[in-house]
């Protein structure tokens, strides 16, 4: 059984500490918010004199800005989220959209999150305290903090522990709703895998390609007149004619080129990866044989002549890190809560570490997975085979170590890393990794479509501020 899954509690990033909505779950991450983003400070309180006018008072007073299936969204919630998003954008150094547009986008984000949380609760999806605590520990670990340090940092940002845990619970509800509603929509065919592998092979070859180009630049002044452009183009064509006639490239570069390498290196730019060249240079020469000349081609700088002097494909590292793992899985439900399953697995771990029980024997007796008959042994696995939270737990282990009880969509696991190695994936393993990546991409698309369907079915009423 494979444990690959797209959406994960471990995708909860520090945006969830600031947005306090479901934006940190994959598919709902705020635009441009990377994993590990720092905490945003709450919006500063407006000056007391700012509320002296009716308009200012309306902006600072709390009122309902939207109703989502009878549940209100308040202006305070919107202002807080908006300030946090603006702070994140400022830290990232990106351009901030106009205030009104950003406010509309943030409100729509809140509405979409609210609809999903409501749907999760209505369909009986739950997240117990153990799962929330694990999510909390994961957020702290990802940001190199202890849980106590995380709580202290949250307190400095004006976010209580209770509020943060409630947000994590909401994230889990949305994640589990997505797993249930979207997973079945996604199918990956053999044709999808073949197409992906072909594209990857082409991109890998391009990334590993290094080229050395000869370059002649006939510079065109920034505010050149039409007559100057014509004169510069004619000069570039003259250089091209001499090259096509077989004249030495270095000599032509020294005579005609306005680029610094014209005289210094005979026009040669040097052997370098293609991604370090301008796109114009790469696209103009990619189909040319060695020794051929492209141009003149125009850019904002002027007219270019490009000669393919050397083309080399570097060797590619063909190994990946693989893990040999075994686990014990307890499936949860009405008769076994996540907390109870975790307590039972914690006891198994204690017994194994004390030498009172054998991991494989416990797996054969208690694990509710097809690997139980093999003592929980799941064999060697390349990256992408398991769900992200499972893989992250593995990454934190050294060979021989046993994890703490771990919650995934399949239940609660006790994981032991047996061995780790660098290995060249077999063709079958390469296809398995490709299938996982294609599935993840399709999940993104399916989630976006599903979320919009859910949003379209919701009753949403927008409210104007009081006057």
C-alpha cells in the first residue's frame, strides 16, 4: 500500500500563524507565502483621532462585511487578515496590489475558507486534540522552535494558544475534507506518466546543457532615432556578411562589437549552463549546429550576432536517497480515537526500546496494514512514495530509530527507519515517482475546481459598512 497524499498537516506553514484562516493548507496558501515565512505583526491600532469622523469610525468599528451560509464575517476579521497579508507582502519585497483589490481578494479568501470549514463540520469530519497537538509540534519544528517558544512568539504577536490551536483544527478539517472529496476525482493514466517523463527528460537535458557562444553586439542608444537604428542594423548586417564569408570571428568581434568581451575575449562568452544565458540567446541558437551564426537578432540593447562555438552536455547524477522502513498502523474510527491509537503505539515503542517486545512481532499482531504479514516491512522507497507527513517523519530519523506516533489520513503509525541508501532508481521506481508528481499536479487542478463548485453553492451576502 502506498501512502502518497497531496495535502498534509505538515504543509501548515507560518502563514497559518498570521492569517489565522485556512490559507496555509495546500491549495489555500496565500499568494507568494513560502513555507517557513516569519510571523506577521498584527495591524497597529489606529490613532485615536482617526475615529473622530463618521467615515473613520465606520472603518474602525466592528460590523458585518459578509454572511456565509448564515455565519458572519466581521470587519475586524477582514482588517486583521488584510494587515497580515500586507505585512507578508512587504517582507517578501513584492509589489502590493491596490488596497481595494487586495481587500476584495482577502475577503474572498476568507469566504472560501469559511465555506469549506462549514462543509467539513456538516459532514461529520473531526480533528481530535492529539491531531491538533501533532500539527502544533510540526509547525514549531519546521520553524526550529520548541512548542513553548512557539507559544511565546505567538503571544508577542497577540495570538493566544487557544486561538492558534483552533486555527490548526480548522486547517485539519479542510485538509480531511479535501482528501475525502477530491481524491476520488483524480486519475493518472499511463499516458500522463509517459508525457511527464518525456518532458522531464527534455528539461533535464536542457538544464544540463552548457554552451559557449561568440557574441557581437552592435549597440543601439536608448533614445535612438529611426535613422540611427537603420545605421546600426546595417553595421550588424555588415559584420554578419563577413562572418558568413568565413572571416575569423574574433577579428570581426574586435572590430564591430560594442560588448566588453569583444576585445577582451574575441567575443567569446565562455562555456556556461544555458540557464545563465539570456533567453533570446538560447532560443536563437538552440537549433544551430556547431560553428553556425545566428543574427542579427534585436534586443533592447541593440543587434546581436551569435556563434555556437561549443556545446556540452554535463553528466547527470542518477541517484536518489531511498529509505527502508517498517511501521505499525492502527486505523481510527468510532471505536478507536486518534489519541487512544497514539497511546497504544507509544506503549509499543516503550516496550520495543526496553527490549520487552519485538517491533516485527508487534506489527504482525496488531498492524492493520497489508505489510503486517511482513512484520510491517515496507521495503525500499524512493522520494514521493509516501504522504508528506510520513516522509517528513522518516527524514527526521536515523537508521534504527523509531518515531513518535504519527497521524496521517490512513490512521496512526509507529514508524521505524531500518536503513538509508543512495541508489539509482529502476525504471519502475522512476515511473512511480513520476506518477506521484503528476497526481499532485492534478490534485491542485481538481481542488481548485471543487472549491469553486463549493463556493458557487454557498449563500453569500455582502454587506456595506454602516453610514
